[in-house]
C-alpha cells in the first residue's frame, strides 16, 4: 500500500520559516519525481516545487528564492524549506510522487500552512 505522509505545517508569522516533510512508503522512492502542490481556499491547486529522481528542481515564480525543495532517498523523504513566508503562501500543501512509466501519481493527505500578517 502506497502512503505519502506530510508533516511540518502550522501557523507562522509573515517573514518566518517552516520546513515541510513528506515521507513515502510502498514505492521505490528513488525512481519517482516528487512535487509539492498547494491549494488556497477558492483557488485551484498549483504546483509549487518539484524535484526529479536525478535531483533537478523547478519552482513556481512566486516562491523562487524563498523555497527550496530537496530529497533524501535513504529516508524516502522529500522536504520543502519555506523561508520569508508571506500571507499569500497560506494554503494546504500536498506532496505527490510521480512514477514515469507506467505513469502513476500518488498524493498525500495535505498539511495546513497558515501565515499571519
């Protein structure tokens, strides 16, 4: 059974930092691309950051220079370090794992991040 479990969310003041973690089980973690998405109330889910199995990263423009995605294949865990948080970063953050072939996507249950002004 595949499970992705996010943790590390919470309430933080603007300008603060949080580190999200997503630990996977039931998959060959090292062969999957890993992504962080977020969904704010009334908005569509958006891709925040991604990291391939080879370690290449990508970010949405709004978080470049503030967020860093990384992975530890030995721990089956992907991280999202979030610095200089803004109220507009408030959302439920989800991780997903993407197996390239055959294509399968797995999702975690999400963790709430709230940034107060």
